[in-house]
């Protein structure tokens, strides 16, 4: 006998039915800011689903994004109508470009008073959200709410995963629902659904032949490999055949830090940061590039692996190729990534490879991380990352811990240098890259991994653009250790000024000073300032040893007048 799910009992409202169906689908948390729709919904109607009040709707969207990404289940965010919905939109944009199954919800004017751009606080929210969501709809009849949630979750959990949006008129939200309706049980998918193209196994056999003939193949791994559950299979294949693994920003940790076949994550800024031909070293000798779980939005571009001699390319993805103008592989395979990798690993006739030598690149990276110089004008970003790596290794259990990066030039140092010992062990916004990402992303990571340490690195620009939610971190008592690298400047923009004009224009990038330790204290968070390696290591250890939030302000400086920044692959 099949199970059925009944709409909530007598006197239940649309709000009750909404929350119940979200919970049936595995949603455990709704992040958000509530407005006058509070007369229709309290968010305590259903046990097992928590509401987390944030200071800004953008925070709600990103926190839901990261919690959904790590948990592998849809999570929700909420806003009130009008400006609440438009504030939420940037969080929604983050989840569509960073591929997370978020269910975005927003109140709307009463159903009889929806006249966009004429009614007070009334905007056409579905029209706003449609271009950046997988599914967008407005509730018309209370009894439809369960069906709309089902459609929203189904769309969000289909590759490429992303957000769905439901607009909820406040009068309908508080209306009673028909309790006689019977619904099938909510489907909880163990992983996202993807497309499968007929003949993928035949194409995979062709890829296996290319791999068998290749002298120096490279696996380029993206986040959909993690979502598919392919990480153990990727590790087995790489280790059995001795094939190096390169990842996108957010797929760091597919192989743990220090693994001999982990050739690192790629950023177009790496040659300039290192003053070293890193991309040529990584990809120049390669004669076959297998892009496993490839997604162009993750910002690892085909131009980056085109260094050196001619090479064959294979694209493996759960979606059809959306960018043939910039990437037209020799073999294009649309299939479940885990199934493909396991199928490839079963081809026992593929000989073991000899990984090409990147010892010079590793030596250059080690030289940066070991930089002992005491810079009087501020620490360097690579020194900060090295200190974070050191204390993370001391604090986290093997295979645990998360380093989160906000957006700024330091983020690319994180891509190169930050330690990641598990999938999504390094988090940043590869697709949307919105200022202020760090605080909500760290919140989502800590809520997803409550027993593990979470370190956040943020620049003064991005951090202060969303610093109001320090209070949320304090209220939830999330033991996040935040490092604010402060040069009172939008540093990445200053780099672009130097690239385009050989100089900077301070009114466009320069701020007056903010004492972030006092800001932290004002929000109930203990803080310290660190000016060098010794002080930073001590502060990180102090923060990591507490079961509550901690903030460290670190003066930093970038030198854009020297090095290899003229040849960035961006």
C-alpha cells in the first residue's frame, strides 16, 4: 500500500501547508527577514523547521545557498514584499550561478491588490526572479501550495541545480486550506537529477581509448562531480592510473591537501600572484584534458588549459553544453558524473600514467607560504592564508574543517593556497562573486558542519558591505573565526586600475579607516588585532580554542607595481 500525505488538519493555513511540505522535502532551515506577512505566518507552525532571522535578505539567500550545497538538500530563504524581495534577489543570483538548490520565498501584496508599480511596495516579483531561477510562480489558490512546493523542489534539484521562487500574497498565506485533499509523499532525491544522452557509454569508451593512448592526461574536476557523489570514484581512478587532478575554485578538496596527485585549483590570477608560469606548468605537457563535472560558471576557462602543445578534450557533465562557442570538446558526454567515472575506472586495459612534473610550481608555492619577512606596511595575503592553514590543521580532525573566502583579491590567494581536506572544504562564490558573501557563507558552513571549525577570510570592503550580520553570528553563537584583512581599499579594483592605467585613482577605491575590533565588540564578538605572523597565529589559536565567535583584524598590503600582473588570464 503506497503512502500518502494529507494536507494539514482542520483550521490549518496555507502557511502551515507550505512549511509542512518544505519539511517533507528535507528543508530544515528558513533564513530571512519577515515583514507585515507576520500576521499570516509565525514560522512555528511545523516542528522540525527552524527560522533564522538575519539582518539582511542577501545574507538569508547566501546562507541557504551554502547550507544546501553542503547538505545536498534544498534549503529556504524568506523575504517580505517589495524591497525585501529585491534585496533577496542577489542571494538568489548567487545560488543560480553557484548552483545550489535554494527555495526562495517572498510575500506579496494581497491577491486583490496586486498592481505592480502602482500598489504600495508591490513589484512584479515573479518577473524579477524568473531570469535567475529554475522556476518562478505566484500562488493563486491556497490549495495549490503543496503542488507549487513540489514543482519548486523538483526544478531546484535538477542539474544544473539552482533556486526556485514562490511569491505568496499575504491574504492567501493566511487562508485556510482544504484538508480533504490527498497528496503523494514528497520525493527526497539522494542527489540532483541530471540529463543522460543516449549513447553515452559508447562515447565513454572513446574517452577510455583517448585516456589509454595519452601520455600526460589531466582530470579537471568541477562541483557537479561532488554533487553526483563521484568523489570516491575520482580518487580511485586518479590513484589507480596516476592521473593528476586540477579543480575549480569550489571543487578543492576532491583530493585532500598534500595528496601527490592534487595539482591544485586554478585561477586566472595565479601567474601574476606567483610571478611564475603556473598555467603553463600545469597544462603545458598535457595531451588530454578530461573535464569531469565541468561548469563554465565556475570560472576555469578553456583558455587556461590550452597552454602548450595540442591536446584532446573530453567534457563530462550532467547537462548539455551551454557554451559551444568557447568550449567544443572532442568528446562530449552528457551523463551522471559518478556513473561515467566508475565506468571509466572499470576499463582495466588503461595503463598507468606518469604525472608530469610540477615540482617547480610546488616549490614556488612553498616559497610563498614560508615567506618569513616582516613587512612593515602590513602582512601579505599569502602569509595570512598560511597561518590559517597551520591553525586549521592543528584544530580540525583529519578530513574536516572549512575555510570560507569573501570576495576580493585575497580570494585568489585562497584559491591557490588555502587548505581543503574535504569536498567543499574551501568555499567561495565562483559564479556570482558578490561582495559580502563571506559572513553568510560561513554561517551556512558552520550550521552544516556544527562540530567542525570554520575560518573566514574577508577583505575590509566586502566584509563591511554586509557586516550587520555579525550580530546574527553572535546571536546564534556560531564559533566562526573571522580574519578581516584590511587595507582600507577595494584592492582588486585597485589592481584593475593598475592594469588599465598603470596607476590608481583613490576616490574610486579608498576608504577611511574602520576599527573592526570595535565593530565586533559592538556586536557582542570578542576580537583582536594581529600585525605579523606570530601575533596572527596566537590570535587564531585563541579564537579556535573558544566555542564562540572570534574576529581578528590584520593590516595587509598588496604590491601591484611589480610581478607578473600584466599577463593575467582573466
